[in-house]
């Protein structure tokens, strides 16, 4: 079998970024744990520093205790979020949970089949740590794995699938998403993330103890002006250095996660098939664009009311957006209607207004006609006033849909080859608006774009 250089390079980049992260933070941990600080009354540096001379076990113990507290708090928050989200557990007998009736009728697969799919795939992956499978109900397509007990021999892993994934994907594509999550568990990605975050926090705490000692020296020492000024300046400089270290750590962690996502795609593709996972990624990309467009309209409507935060309204409204909806244009129109209906119902309930649902629907329809005109005018004005933005918007997306010849929008071998050729001929374009926005970030995000994932799958699983 010929050597797959792209796959090898991805593995090397992931291991190198993890190794450099570990080395960098280990060095900083030893420095922070052995550093001693005392006041000095001459020169520009009014502190005397010495490190790697005497190991401060007490300081290390304090940092370790704080780390344990942080881990406990993290798991308590996670548990609380699980309770708040009212996750629905899937067992071999079906759905178990308070609000399972809200999604049971809209699922395209029997929950028992989903559970069996997870267990059968876990057996193929030779995984014994899968203890629970959950469904969330947000209409935002997502899937994740959690190592609740990240210890050898005692390991307990949970898989969480959003119900929207079950609603918009077919059986083969759902299987591809599950295989992707199992690949993360197989490669210990979740455990690596937990310990990597722990090391980063550990170093941060160790340095913070040193900064607190410097602050104590500034306050407790003789109130001499130059001592105070120079010591505060150095303290601010060290805080800036800590911030820079945090940026480096975040970059390394996100870069490593990107490679892990690609490798999980590759592993899933080997089990399920390249084309199936590519098609699943395309549908998920469409849905994410729909959710983003829906949220953009809520933000615009919130601004008209003078509200800067519409997260609560958005989370309420997204539940009323049809789960299978993959059209951005329709989602924008629907967002206006849902927002107005919500606001009128809230006012009716709060002020006891004599408004029936039919009247609210009539008012909302009329309001949406006017709001849609205003919105279209504003969008045209924004594009007209910002030619650079308009040019970007016109050049950012490769239209994958024109590759498909079937009404089901499923791309076959030939159509995927055409799509990949179009992607490679337009290296500056993304497939989806959400990915284009992500690419504008200064730091790498923890997930690669769908465009890069499709290319990686195509080139590594010919």
C-alpha cells in the first residue's frame, strides 16, 4: 500500500503541536514552581528573581489542589448543563427522559435503531468504554463525546447527538457522524483535551501565585515612589507575558484539535465510506448556515428594539424553525415571523392583553411584510456602501449544489470529483458562509472548515 503523505503529515502536525504544548508548559511549570521573588531597591528591575534553585513543593501542592478544585467545578458545571439541557437518554428500549415526546415524532430513525447502531459500531471499533448515548434538543446540528471518567480501566464515555442530526440526515449519514465521534474516543481525543486543559490551567495558577506575591511586596514594602512605579510596570509586563503564553497555548490546542478532527473523519470514512461522510458534512454545513442566518435576523430585530442580547429569544425561536429546513432565504423570512409572534405572545402573557393566537398570527404576517421590505433595503444599502464587503460576499462561496443532478441532492462519485475540482480551482473560496466567517478569525478555531475536511477525505480515501 503506497504511503499516504497527507495522512502522515496530519498525524505528525498533531503530535508535534501536542508535544510542543507539553514541553512549553512543563518548562513554565518548573519555572513557576521553583521561582523565588524578593524586593530589590536599585536598577530598573526592582525584584530579585531566582529559579530552578529550590523546588517550592508547598506552592506546587497549592496549585495542584486548585487544579483538582477546577476539575471538580468543571464536572459539576457539566452535570448542571446536562440537567438544564434536559438531555434524553437512548437505551435499547428507546427514549428515556422528561421531554422525549417533543422530538420522538420528528426523528427519522427509531431511537432503538440509533442505540443499536452506536453499540454495533463501538464493537467494530473495539471500544468498551461507551456507557451512555444521549439526544439533545436544540435544532443546532452538533455531536460530541465526553469522557465522564477519563481513567484507564474505569473509563466511561458518553455520546451526545443533537436531535437535528437525526432529523436532517439519512441512516448512512447518521452512522458516519457516530463513527466520527467513536473515532475521537478511540484516539483518546477527549482525554487528551481534559489533561491538556488541566496542564494549561495548572501553569496559569502557578504563575498567578507568583504575581500575587509581587503584589504583596508592592503593598507591604516601604512606599518609595520609584520602587512602586517600576515594580508595577514589571508586574504589568509579566501579566502581558502570561496573556501571550495563553494565546500560544490556545493556538497550539486549536491547531491540534483541527488535525484530530481530520483524522477522526478519515477513520470514520474508512468504516462508513468516503462519499457518505462527505454528503453528511455538506448537509450539516447547510444547516449551520441556516442557523447562522436565522440568528442574524434575530440580532437585527433585537437592535430595532434596543436589545443587545437576544440569545434567549434565539434559543426559543430556533425550536420553531422546521428541523429539516436547509434554505437560508426561507430561514430569514421565518425568523421575522417567529420573532414577532414570540414578542406578541410574551406581551399578551405579561400584560394580559386580549389577543388570540389567530390575531397574533394576523398581526405578525402584516408586520413581517413591512419588516422584510426594511431588511432588504438595509442589506442592499450595506452592500452598496461597502464595495469591499460586497466583493467578498460574491467571491466567498463555491456553489456545491450545481454539481448534483438528482433531486435528493446526494452527490455520487462523479459529482464529488467535480466538486473537489471546483474547490481546488477556487482555493480562496469556502463552501459555506459560516466557514468563511470563521476564516476571518486571527487564531485558528478548533474545527477545520467543511471545505478542508472534504478535500482531506477525498485525497486520503481515494
